[in-house]
C-alpha cells in the first residue's frame, strides 16, 4: 500500500481540483517513492528523481524513468513529495520551480505530522497558492511557476553547510548540521594500525572515512559505500588524502559487495522513516561479514539499546564491546 503522503500528492487530480496532464506532457516527480497509483486517466510520463538507492531501484523495477538527481528543464508539471526535513523540502521546491516552464503548476504534498502545514504557509508567503486540499492525514498544495524568485529565496535560506572540521553537508543528510556523536565515539576508539583494503559502510558524507584516512598510514585502498546519493557526493568533497578513495552508491541490504576487505568501519542506520528497525543494522552487519577477508575486522557503533550482540555472534568468529558512553556502544569483531 502506498504511504499516505503519496496518495495525498495525487488527490488534487482525483478530486478534479487540478486537470489531468496531457498525455504528451512532461512531468517531473521530485522525491519520488515507490508504491504509488496514478489516478485514472493520468497518462503523462513521469520523470522521477530519487537519490535513495532502495527507492531508486524499486522505481526502476516498476518501469519508471528515474535518475539519482533531477535532470532536464521546461517540464509541464512538477510534483514534490515532501518529507520531514524542512530544508530539503524547500530545496526540492526550488528545484521544481527552476526546472518547470513558465506557468507550470508545482504540486507539493506531505504528512501533517511532518510539518507540511508550515511548509504550505512558507511557500504561500513567497508565491500565492492556487489551492490546497487535505486528505490521507496530509495536505497537498499547488502554485504556478511565474519566475525564479521563489527558488532564489528558498536557496538563500538553505545554503550548503560547512560544519566542524570543514566538512560540507546539505539539509536532509544524516547528521547534516554536526558530526554525529556515535561516529565520534567510534573514531576515537579505532585502532591506529588499520592496514590494507578498508571500507566505510553507510559512509554518509564521509566523516569516518576521513578519520580513517588521516589516522591510518598503512592503507592500500579506502572505499565508501552509501545509499544516499547526495551524501555520497558530499563525501567526494570531504574525503581526500594520499590514497584516492572510491565511492559506491549501493543498497547494502540487497546489492552484493564485490570487493573484499581487511577492515570495515560503520555506523549503520536503524530507522526507516520514523520507525526503528534494528533489522536494517543486522542486515548490514551480515553484509560486512561477507565483505571481509578471513580474519578481517569490523569496527562499528550502535545505540546502546540495539540488540546486535546475537547477530555479531552468528556472523563473526569473535566480537567484543570496546567502548560505551551514555548513548552508544562500540564493537569490534573478527571474521
């Protein structure tokens, strides 16, 4: 079943508050997620943009045209699926305005519990809305692209960030406004003798990889794996040194890692949206075990309440907790 905001996004067309696009219309869908059902008579082709690898692959498997970043211009309509990150939502709307033709409608929808009403008011203050409709615990609203002033204002409010340590990030990335405390704890407890081929799983915008590259003199390769395309692009700017890192946009839960490593560091996610899903971290632990050479080492951090010990016992020859604080615990494991 489609998530509620996806159904909300197409409701204005179902309710005939907006006319269905022509069959030959070009429709840009920003933040597209799998599982939606197009309204009856909605025959225009969608050009989907989605940087989260699992969603990207699911959309691709469903036959949609999908790119990791928005491409093209002069679209006849733009659809924007808003999430819970205000800055990311505003930048998506700016992108929609910049890539649509003059007079084209920009339709935005999101969940009420994720701040869509405040987003609607924010956009209405910049460009008067043509309409809005509540449905499916969310709100859809729309306006016409009359110029690029709205986009300029939204981009000015959400510049690229440079945080502690000189790392470049952007709204919507994990821990985009500060270095994650769990990653800091892991970095502080990494051994100084990491050698050979090393990987950073769930690398984000590159903090742990940068720490490994700075501290470890015996590296022959450093590879970063990340499902968020935008974060991986930021990591390309943040991680550099004597060894030239390699970057892989990949879903570690469903796509195989071809290379084998002497060590892997990671701070795996454990949420899907707002819901805690420890199974994500467990799956990535298993992926790390498969990607390590015999005798290879894993170093990972997790929230203290997450029950990963049993998974580590099953996937590795040995493991130990090597550090903890009031929020996180750090494990080492050997394959």
